[in-house]
C-alpha cells in the first residue's frame, strides 16, 4: 500500500514543483529523468520573526569567518580539523561565481553536453561545472550539486571569502605609479646577472646583444626620438620587474620596486599602442611573466592575447630561424632569431593556457612554420648551463616543445567544435592514437628525465641535479601526467545515461581509469618534488594539484567502495600539504587568502568524499546506483 503521507522529495521541494513520489512510491518523475535518487531530509520549521531557531547550521558568513582563522601556512592537520568542524548545511544560495560571474547554478540539460569545452567539469556526458579561469577553483552546476547530494546525502558548499574575491579580481593596471628609471648601473648589473643565468635560456625574453641597444635608448637624452624612447623605457621597466623577481640576491634589488616598475611599464605601454616592433613584443611578454608570477590573473590573458597577435603581426610564425655558423649573426639575423624565439614562447604559453582554461588557442598551427630550431633537440637535455662566452647559445625554453606540439593536436582532435561531433567509436579511436603518440614522446626522453607511466610511491629526484635540471624533471613529469589525463578524460563526454544508472562501456571505463591514475601520479609525485620547485614558479605549478584533486573527488563519488577510495581521500588531504610546501617567492595578502581558500576547498571535498563512503556502506545494495 502506497504511503499517502509521504512528502515531496528534497529536489522538488527546493524547486517548489509538484512531486509525484507519494503516488509512485519510488522515484518521482523529475529525479528519474535527471538521474537522481529521491531523498527526504528532515526539514527544520521556519523560525518566528526575531527568534533564531535552535539546532540550525551556522550561517555561511559565520562559517566563512571561522574557516579563515587558521594560520596562513597551515599544515595537513588544519585541513583535517576543518573537515571535523564542518556541519551538515542546507543548499548553498549563491547563484554566481563571485569572481568570473559565470552562472554556476544554472540547470544544464544533457543535450548541451556536446558544447562542453576543456575548461568545464564533465561527467558522464553532462556538464558538472567550470574551473574559474581566474581563481582555479570549481563552480558546480545545479545538476552537479544534486548529483553530489544524491551520492553523499550532503549539499556541497564552497565559500569564497571576500578578501580572496577582492584580490583575485583586482587589476594592477588600475593604479599606475610614477617611478624614475634607476641609475644606469642598476639596470646594467641586473642585466648582467640575468644574462649569465640559466633563466635566460628558459625565458629568452631579451637578446643579450640587442637589449644593450634598448638600454642605451631608454637612457638617451635625444628628444627627437620620443616615441622610440618611450618604447625602450617600457621594455627596461618590464625587465626590471621580472629580473628583480628572479634575482632576489642581487645588490641592485635595494634600488628598485618590482611592482612599481611593472605598473610604470604598463602605463607606458598604453601610450605606445601604435607601435608594433620586437621591443614592444618583449615588453608584453615580460609583463605577462610578471603577472603570472604574482598569482593575480586579471591581466594575464590580456597580455597573452596581445603578445600572440603582435608576434603574428611581426611574422614570427613564419620567419626562418637563422642557422648558427662560425661567423657572428648580423643585426637583422639576430632580430629574426629573437623574433623566432619569442614566437616559440608565445606558442608554448598558448597551448598550456588552452589546456588549463579551455579557451580556444590564439595561434593556429595551420598558419605557422612549426619546424623546431636545428640545435633545439641537442640542447634541451644536455648541459643546461649558461655559457658566458657564447652570446648566441641556443635557449632550451620551458618544457619540451615536442610535447607542446602534441598538446595542440589534442586540443584540435578532442576539444575543438568539430571533434564534439565524433561518435563514441571515433572518439575512443582518437584517444588511443593520441595516447600512442604521447607514449612515443615519453620513450624519446632520456632516462634521467623520462616520466614514469604511473607513480605509486614517493619518488626521489637526484640531489646532484641543478635547479634548472630539477625544474625540467618536475615539469616533464607533471605535463606528461596532465596531458595523459586530458586525453583520457574526454572519454566520459558521451557516456549515455539510462534512468538513474550511468552505463559505462569497458573502453570508456578503461580510459577514465587511466585519467584517474594520472591524477594520482600527479599528487604522489608532487608530494616528493614540491620542495624542489623554484619559488617564482609557484603560481604556474599550483594548477597541477588543484586539477588532480577534482578528478579524484569525482572518482570517489562515482564508486565509493572502490579499493582506492580511502587512499584517494588521503591524497586529497595531501594535496593541501603540497600547496603549502611549494616554495613561494613572497607571501602577499593574496597568497594567504589563496592558501586559506585551498584549505577550505580540500576540506569540503574530503567531507563530501567521506560522506559518500559512509552513505554507500549504509544503503542496501539494491538502492545504490
């Protein structure tokens, strides 16, 4: 006999729509169509005006204040205490991402899944949310929140404290400063230290010979070259900003303010909008690098787009790379060489930004000469030390450009608009082909740097490696596992949903498992390697643990009784420790706010993951999805 006293389920109650659960005795029509289980939580009666009901969870504002009182450099125990302190809470009310203003709670029908991009959180063919391109934190869709609730019995609640929102949304362009160029010896000293370091081989933003002319022009007293001098000054200011960050032990640091120099360079850049030359391109790229090292991404994408359009306008995508010979390069050859180097920097950042944000690339491979420099492959893994006697030494640039070329292929074949029309069979075939290409690349790497297929226990980076070699080792491992993850996570895009059960084929399941294992490897590897990172690279590398922990979280909720579920929860907690252990060049208010926000995010994911395991054990087997 059907219980006529049965109430409306939680999902229908929240929407104030008619619920037929009492008539059906099982799933109501709305939950059945959306792949959810009808839940019937205890509802607290509304409080009378002027009285606060007893037993209610604390307000979001109160909880936010409590969750931000921890030490800014808190350790793993802080996350565990945050998990224990968090009460069960009602459905969160915020309908927007407070930073990028994306409507995170809008209902996403299954039919829109084919419009999903790499920047979205995809699960079983459904858009579960986005990764905010400015903060790196997730914003779940309404459907995702309901699915999480059905798996855990708890509503997910991700709070963003006001300090974090304000600092992540601010722009350094808003307050240009007036700072005079320091005495010329300060610039000369920093330039000498920068040009003799390994850094100029990773980021060849200036040419050792050509930049001397730029310095001379910036300090020139010739008033007939005002526009060119403004361009040169902007370039010198931008150089002071990044060189000051990367050479903190230099005696010249006491005479400059890196942040102020960056603001002046930005201000001068706005006065030179009609100039398109290699000096302007260098200025833009250096400001891009400076913004990337500060953690505030409000201007980062703008500088990247501007750099890409400028290098294309100058022909950097097709100019031949001068071949090194016994004679010195002419001035024109050196400019062509530097322009080509700047193109490869733009190309590298373009593909990596696409992988992280899901935005389309600015540089189309079909219009570019993608022939690698002749000396590149012979220099990337050998030596990696600056030769002070060679002003034409081949830079080895970040990472490996061959992997960057493969990333571009992944974007086109798996995440372009046309690729979303592929059938399941075509999709899996493309994934296998790209996986084989990635494996061929991995096998081409010398054993000293080659990434492991899977990292199950802490690895040890050889103590004899220099910082440059350690960074290469770390970058290749993290990029490999993230690329493997991106290739295989595409397999879940078209998984059909039948009633309330997610039917996953063996091919798709195998691919998803590889994606999850790649995320495990990322956290296990970083747990051992994080302390070896360069301090100025924090904001570039913090992306990797943040991305991996979301993959592990959804895998736990998909199968709470998986043999690795408890291990994966430990990895979630470890990810917070990793973020704290990563060296940082300076601790700003934004850094502190970010660390607190990361701790709160991890604590919430751990709470929900533990709830999913508990709920799965308590439910009769026939009720589980």
